[in-house]
């Protein structure tokens, strides 16, 4: 997560992203911080895609998804960062 936060140049934006990613959320794995949930999801093959009227979403291999409004912009940005780092 720190590697992703370092890519954000604005200190206020970096602080907001850190707070958002450290927030606990309930998911299929139990209660995890958003960054832990995103890391597990990406490791399990989730991707970030546009889902029509739902907009940008994190999508599981079986097609289930969580839209940006629930997952947060920072979580999806972090997921994209992890996916691109994996492909590099």
C-alpha cells in the first residue's frame, strides 16, 4: 500500500487515500481494511472494469462485482495499481 501512496503527489490526497484504505470493511473474508480486501481480491483474480450504469467496479472471475460507490475510488485505484504492477 505504501508504494501506491507514494505515487500520490498531493499530501492531502495521500492522507485521504490512506484513511480510506485503512478503513475496516465487511466482506466475504470477514472484517478487513480496504487495502487488505483489495490485495486479497486481486490475488484471487479480480479485475477493475466498467460495469455499465454502475460505472467502474471491482469484478470477480465469476462476474460478481462491487461498484466504486461502495468500494471507493481509492480502493479501485489501488487495485489497478496492484494489477499493473503484477503485469509489469
